[in-house]
C-alpha cells in the first residue's frame, strides 16, 4: 500500500505547474506562473507558457495600434500594442507586434484603422471578448535581454521585455 501511495504522489507532482527552468524542455509545455517572470533570474532568451487573463490593453484607443513603417518598397502598416496578462501570482505586460500581432488577431491585416472601419470593428469585437472577467487563456511569451543602458539614461527601466508569439484569439 505504501508503494501505491508514493506512485500517486509522484503523478500529482508531475502535473502541477512548474517554475521556469533551463533544464525543462519547451515541448513538455509546463505552465509558468507570472511571479517567476518577475524574479531575480529569468532565462533570457526564454520561452514560457502562461495561463492568464488579459486585464488591459495599451494603447486603449485601438485606432492607434497600427503604425506606418517605411520599408524598401514603400510604406507598410504594422501592429504595435501591448497587453497586460494576470494570474493569481501577479501581472506582466507583454508586447504584441508585427506578424505575431496579425497572427494573434486571427489574420486581420494591419492598416490605417482610422479609415478601415471593418478591421476596427473586428478588432474591437475580439478585444471585448478578451477583456471579459471570465476569459482565461494560454499565452506563449518570449523573453529577451533588455537593451543596453546608455550613459546618462537614469530613467531606463531594467525590466526584461516579453513578447507574445504563437498565440491567437479563438472564436
């Protein structure tokens, strides 16, 4: 009987969320608590799976999410915005940009949202769904080392930036 109890305990521990560790394989899909992203050691670069809900978007005016970017073949529009993810352990701002933002919004092409009312309406509908109190989801984020602090830049925040990837809003 003691042996059976030990086996059951091992199985229960195995399925519990684990803190990020460079020894854990991404393919095993461990869920990371947000508090582990804010500790003194965060693997950079690193990839994390979060079970969280969206509590805020920035900028709040969705028409400002798309910006024109000069490219070699002219001007192209790209998404640049952030979402605040929260779980029981904390909150984390995550940047959503360019192609990953288009993927997140399920293929709505970036454009001038002041003029493209159809895209604006679709995005508003999806964001309203995200901001509902009961809307929890799985989010994949990447960490990158913060940019080098330049001399005389005392106001620079020393936070590790996190970027959303491989995640989309379901219908």
